[in-house]
């Protein structure tokens, strides 16, 4: 996939106003030839961006995709938290989670609280090795690094806290009432709006490195959705006007609030909050690891974040991030 940088990114930024701009004017503005402008426009269209071309008028971006502006994100976050955040923004990246995991693997110093966001991922990843569709500018691709001093076991329920953080963020900004699907999906009317991927690196005892990835659908193009194997929704289809800079700042603030709560008391309070918005409460579900399958009535989660199923009148708890849950239709 082409990288979006340099003059190509400058062309895209110039089109953000929503007005037609001639190729000649773009070239003069950016110091490149009209042929180079046309080449960049073609490349941007290949990324899935919808750009109109009209003779004697020039080019116009069909939809303002609202590029991420680091300075705006930092300002919005500081207004919320009173702190100076550590945000890194990329036009294009392999995967925001992979970027942070590779830094950890190569022993680079990464500050707890570092946020990596991108306009596009060339190799976005979901759970169980799935591809996360990541078209340019369409959605939010976000990762947060957190250093937890209490070892791997203490991180077992983090995805529950992260799900609640996404819930908090969406309710605060848009008044949305979403539901949560164990272990880490955010749904609206049983359609997937967002997903969480928590990756760990550490020892049973001692510091544990967590990379918390969040993918949130904002304005998914139809051509990208062809490869998604489940019902989905995005904020645009829900009628929301989204400023990605505000969204990133609010999500980071909500996430840090939940992680601080988790570090103090685990899920002792949060598990009850999660159960109130359990997407499959008292419904028949199937759990699948790829090798084993179970069925039962979804009761909720326990204080460790495990999923409780009622089977033949008995309740049994299941743990593990690699378990897939589907409602029996």
C-alpha cells in the first residue's frame, strides 16, 4: 500500500476545505508540477478516498475526512486532564499496536501513557489473527502503552476496563448507549462499532507491558466493509458529527481514568457496571476457541473478568482472550 506522506499528504491537506481546487493552483501552492498533482490524486483515490475531478474546476474531496492534528489533540487533552499528553500521529503505519510492540521488543524506552494514532494501517490486526480493515482517514486506529507493575496475572481483566472506557467516551461525546460483548467488542444494536486488542509482554511477577489497541468505526467506506465478516455500524451511520482530535483526547482521558481505577481495585466495582451493559445478558451463546465449543446462557462476568455461562442449571466461568462469543440465532 502506498505511503501517505510528503507532497501526497500536502495535496490531501489542501483538499480539506471541501472546495474545488485546480491542478495548476495545487501545483503552484505546493511547488510541484500538475502531472505530479494528478499522480498524487490517483494514488489517493487508490486508497479509497473519493475525489471528484471536474474539467475547468479541478479537484474536490467528496467528504471531509478530518485529518488528525497533533497540536489540537494535545490541547483538547490538556483541557480535560490538566496534563501534557504524549501523542504520536502517523499518516500511514503498519499497525499502531505493532509499532509499540516492536519498540518494546527492541528494548526501546517507551513512556507509559504513550499514544500512537494513525490515519491508515497497512497491516491492521484484530483478535485471533484477523485483519482489521483500516482504510485511510475513515476510522480511528489507536494504541496506548501502559506499564503495570503487578505482573501478567494482574492484567487479566484489563480488556473489561478498556471496554468501559470506550463506553464512557462515546456516552460523554455523543450520548450513545452502547453495549459490550465479552471480551472486547463494543456494539450498537448487535452491530460492531469498535473492537479492542490488548497485547502483553512481561513476566508472571514484575513489570508487565500492555499495548491497548482500539479500533473505532467512524465513516467506513462500503468497499472496505466487503471484507468484514460480521454486522457492523459506524458513527456516521448513527448520525454523529465526529472531530477525531476531540475523540482521541476524550478516549485517552476516559481510558486513563479506568486504568487508574483498575490499578487500585481491579474489577471489584467495574464488573457490575459491565454486567449492566452486557450485550448478551441472559441470551443463549456459543463460545468457540477454534478447537472447542460450548453453549450456555450468558450470565455476565465475575470479578476477574471471566465469562459466566449457565449450563444445565449450573454456572461455569470461562477465561481467555482467544475465546470467540456469538449469540445463537
